[in-house]
C-alpha cells in the first residue's frame, strides 16, 4: 500500500535580529517555523510561562501542602504510557523532595483495569488507605473512578492535559490547561509538564510559608523525565515545551539524568552526548511504553524511580527484551491488518476516508501502533480494535488521525448521535482511545465513517511534505549536519529540517528485508543515503527526487554524513 505525496516548500523571510553564532541556514529554518528571533527559536528555562495562569492551582497546592504538613499518605496514580510513567516518577520524586514522607504510587494494568482511574482500580487500592489521591496524565474523564475514591473518604487531585467532556469529574481540585476557563498561556503541556508545574507552584507555596531555608529543592533535576514524557506524547513543541525539553536534554547529554534513563540510553545503544528528541521518540520511549503494552507499566516506573545504576541496568535490559517482543507482535498485527485491507476493492489506490479494523486475536496493548502504522501508509484516520482481554466481548480501540481531522471530536460526534454505542472515549486531536461492546462494532464503524466523511475536507486526504528547500552542493558537510541535529529540539509542531532535490542514483542495495541503501550523485559529489522501509522489491529510478534529512553518519564516524530519505519518487 502506497500513498500520494506532494513536496511543498516552506516560505520564510529572515530578519536581522539574530546573533552571529546562528548560521544563516538555521535562521532560515527557524523563521520558516515561526521563530523569528533567537529568544523564540531557542527559549530558555528563564522564559518559562509562570504557573499562575493554571486554573485550580491554588486548590491543588493547598491539598498537597496540607497533606505534607499533616504527614498524610499521598498516592500517585499514573498511566500506562510513557507520559504517564514519567509523570508518575516526577510526582513521586518531586513530592519527596518537597518534604512528603508518605508517598506511594500505583498504575492501572491495561489488561486488568483498562484506562485511567476506574472503580475496579480504586477497590484494588483501598487497602493502601491513601488520604490524598493524585492522578497524573489522566483523570479528567474518570468520573466513576473519582466518585468511587471520594466514597472511600479520599481527597482527589486531578492533574491532566487531555480534553474534558461536557462535565468535569467530582475531584477536590483539577489542574488541566485544557479545562474550561483556564488562562494558561500554553495548552500544549504533556501530563508530565502539568505535574511539573504543580510542583513548581507547591515549592513556592511552601517557601512562602517558611518551609525552606533558601529557595528550596532544585526541581530542575526532574527535567530529564519531563523531556522524555513530553517528546514521547507527541504534544506540539511550542516555545514553552521546547524550553522544558531543551533543559532536560542538556541534563541527559551531560550524564546527569536519573539512573533509569541513563540505563535506557545505554541499552538502546544511543550516545548520551548527542541525544536528541528523535532518540527519545524512537529508542527511549518505545522501551518504556512496551512495559505498559505487553506487561505492566509498574516495571517502567520502577526503572525511572531507581537510583542504583546496577539495578537500573537490569530493569532497562528487561524493558529492552519486552520491547523486542512488542516489535514482533506489532509486525505480525500490521501484516494481518494490511492483508485485511488488501481484500477491500481499490483500497491500495483509492483508500476510503477512514478505516476501522478489528481482529479477535490482536493484543489491546499494540492496537495503537497498528493504527499509527496504517495511518502513515494510507494517510487516513485509522482505529484498530482488539478484545480488552482474551475472549472478552468488550473491545478496546486506539485511533490515530491526520492533520485536519480532530479524532476526539469525531468520537464525541458519534457519541452524541448514537448514545450508548461507545462505552468510554477520550484523547486529543491526533490520537484517542475508546471502548465498546463487540456487538456494536459494525454500527460504530458506520457511524464513525459517516462522521469522518462529514468532517474531513478533501484536501486533507492528500498528504503534503513541507520542505525547507534545496541545499546547494557546498552545504553537504558535517558542520551543517551537526548544526541541524543540535539546533532543536525538533518534534511535533516544530519539525526537524527537511530538504528536497533531484539526484542521480549511482548505486543501491537492499538492507535487511525492508530498507534501501543508496549512493546518490550531484555534479562532483557522491552522497550516502538510507531510506528506512524503502525497499519495495523493485529497483529505484536512475534519477530521483527525494525529501531528506541531512544527518551525521554515526556508524561511519568522523566527518561522514548521510541523507535520511523520507520520500522518493522518479525525477520528472
């Protein structure tokens, strides 16, 4: 299955308000992303938005300060993805730094409890007898679970960033930049960013009350975790998030990250000193996420809370093995999904406006990855479903969307038109989750496709690749490759530099079963290139137009560079 793609070049104008240390190439790239001066291109921690704009912050910090002062039991409840795991670790570490002596944590098991704070999870936590329950990276949609916790006499603080429904849950305090009436300057915080901001405000509250000599503990030591969770959750990297991620990457590059993250960098065979956001997204986060997908995210959280390097390496090695198993399961499920789509007439050449897939043998922890892979290949919204557990008639679905289609709003539209069809749903514009009875699958599929047809503009179904233009022959050198690598953090909403151009194909060979190694030529220049997933069983054209990233070739070392091809077509 392939899809049509069009390369379009970004437009930009570069002003004069730049220091000489920023190369012209990087100035152009920053300006094309809306950053027209050094401060907006490379925001610092000093430029962080103050916490004050977050609605509910006073009530949240009052709950936490009272719990710490009264030596009450605070129970942090995380989530089973990387954002939820890092948020849990930040909350536990941060609260202990701020004086809490009775802090514990828990996380739902995907196969047993489902998403978020459910009544079943509350009953399982009851023997712990918490006084204050703090949700991180979830809670805004957990009405029944919060009501169950309140029935036990617990106080509940919700910290979340997901979009709320029509009504807010009955918590004692809610901090969520996306809740109605919130005046915070950025709605893009990940769950880990929200709890970090709560801790900043709590430190100030305790400091103002005379609780610390001096400024209090250095919460910046938590920014390695904040960076990993923020990048992994694919939230847009606005200036505020880039300041957080940049600071966290500096800690990781200097070897100051927590033992668990350092061990994960090591086991994923990445170089800490050059670690970037892409390394987090493609190497660190998948190993943490694998625990929540196939096993129990408690293992991932244990790794992030571990301070013993030897034990951290053991935990990281176990996560690495689980991730290898996850890749095998994912490959099989994606193959089965592609085979199912292949029998649909014309899906390869004219895919429908959206797709819903279900297989009774699929693993519920991996359906999100299946949806993501198929969304990338088809450029269509995809929802993949699996039984919530083997033999169950309750389905869990994971949705991935394309720009221009707000998938959570689409689920809300279906829910409003067909009440009772969906049990639960929640999420963002680009990703969402839901559950429904298996007997409702066909009716849901029809209703979702109807909503997608009404909501998706035709132009959104044609994918475009935004290019930063063509590089001249004298720009292909290691200095530019390093400048581009280190000029980030790059990510969602602040994309990594991408260029396009026409090249002669001097030689080529498959690498493994999926990848394509190329030697490309310009007049007087021979360039090494790699296209991951690019081997389709046929030889490339003798002359091609490609979209590519210019990167250091760490495998060859020294001054070697390579072009990382993200799109290839015959030159016309």
